[in-house]
């Protein structure tokens, strides 16, 4: 807006003032255009926003806390015993006694059954007695059958050592196999198979003899099987059974039967016939009647001749009882039928184990609570509408 000032100058008595020497006052009117609010027209409603607060209620969720006892289940392992039927096989070692007994029984049966015995004698001798190698003669028989006495009779000189002999009490004396150098060669004196002191069996003696022969470097053997004519019992079958059990049936090819103490026999002829009958059934031909206790020249010649007519058996051709026992045990082990046994077995099983523990908990609940709520509203009034207009305002000023 442009303000226009109107200046009005009033000159009063200028001339008079100048000329009179006295200055006179002058005034002027000044007018300005100024804006002025003025009401215009009818009243109007005017509203303005106003921020206000009020108390209101709201629903809130709260939690009640505490502890309670609860049961929980956890996985655990326990061991229980149950009865089970299990299939099993016996170990190889369990068949050794049975295998040994079978071999003994078969050997005894071959001596008991005449037809089987005669059939077995048809086997040809699988070796040659002229083979090189150290040779020894093995005595074999029950205790008190004059084995050690005969070895003592055959010593090379009166001053040579002699094995311990029986004292007539009937008690076994020799307990260890030993090689002796005699006038008929090296002779292995052996303990009696029927040990009266029950210290060992005939099978034990067989193993000891094999060990003694191997230690002495013996490669070939012959056997002197003794049967005492002074004994009322004829033990030749039992003696041969122990011999064949310990060394195999090949031993019979190098065997000479010695009828010891023949000069003490009461029924000499009948006893000799019984011995020959047993020998014939086993294919053994050589029998020597041996007198004692002093060395009898004719008996010595007969013994040398009989030993010359039988071949010596190579050690390798002898069928060791323990090797046969092992072979038979392996056969029994491999052919055994499955066995079943009811056994108590321990098993691990899983189960749920329950225990009571304290567990915290929260229970939700709701409640209403007051709060200050802010909101906006309007305040309205009725008023004239005002407008701004220019208005002339004048004033008098001195100049």
C-alpha cells in the first residue's frame, strides 16, 4: 500500500515577520494511508485445533509367575538279563579227549575182532629196512615184565651201567625212557604201560619214547613187546593195543614178541600157543622165549635172529598218537552238529526314566488400567469477518 502525504503549508505574515524582525510559527498537515482492520459482513464460525488430555481405561495382559512340580521323562539305558536260545559249536580242544578215546577203542576193537585184524595184516610194509639212519630197539610192555632186567642182561660188560630193575615187589620201577648201548645195539628201556603207581598212562609213555628217540637222533626202530610168562594174566592184547595206539599199526611190522620169564611158566606150551594165536591175528610172526634172570645163550641167539628177520620201521612211518588225535579231533570238529543252549544273556535296552522337577511358570491374565490419553479437538467461535483497508489519517506538524 502506498502512503501519500499531503503537505499543506500555511504562510502567515511572512512579510511582517521578516520585516518586523520577529520569527513567526509555521504548521502543516501531514496525511498517511494506514491499514486498518474493520468488520465486514455477517458473523462466521471460526474453529482452531486444540490438544487435550483425558483419563481413559485400557486392557493390558499381565503374567502371574510361580513354580510347580512336574514329571519329565528322559531316555536312559539299562542292562537286563534275558534267557535266549543260542546256537554254538564246541571248540576244537573239546574234541581231543573224544578223538583219543575213539582211537583207543578202534585199536582195541581191531585186536578183539579177528576178521578185522586179519584184514589189516594184508597191508604191505611201506619201507625198506636197509635204509641208512641210526636205529634203536624199543622195549614195550607192562610193569614187571622183565624189560629193564633184559636190558641189564644185554649190557656190554659187567662194569657197564644197568637200568634199575624190579625188586620182586610187583611195584613199577622205571619212570623215564632211556637209551642204553647193549650187545644187540641201542635199546630204549621204557616205563611199564600199566604203571602200578598210577603216575602215567601207556599213551604218556608213547609220547615220552618218541621224544627220547628224537633227542637221540634215532631214525628207525624195532619193538620188543614183552609178556611175562610168570603172570597168570596174558596181557599181550592189551600191550599191543597200547603200542598201536601210541605209534600206529605200522609198528607191528618191526615187532618181536618176547615171552619173558619162560622158565617160570606153569603151563608153558598152552601159554605159548595163546601168544601165537594173538600174534597171528595181528600179522606178527616173531616170538622169542626168554629165560632169566641170567643171560641165556640160546635165548640171545633166538633174539638176534628174530630181530634180523623183521624190518626196522622209519620214525616217519610211525603214526604218532597225538597227530592222529589232532586229525581225528579236527574231523569231529568240522562234522559236529549245531548245538543249542539256553543261556542268560545281558542286553542293553533303552527306556524312559521319569523324575520330578520344579519348573517355573507364567499365567497370563488381563485387567483394565487408567491412563492419560492425548487427543485433538476444535474450539469454534462466531465472529465478524475482519478485513484490512487503507484509511487516511492526518496530523498537524510544525515545520
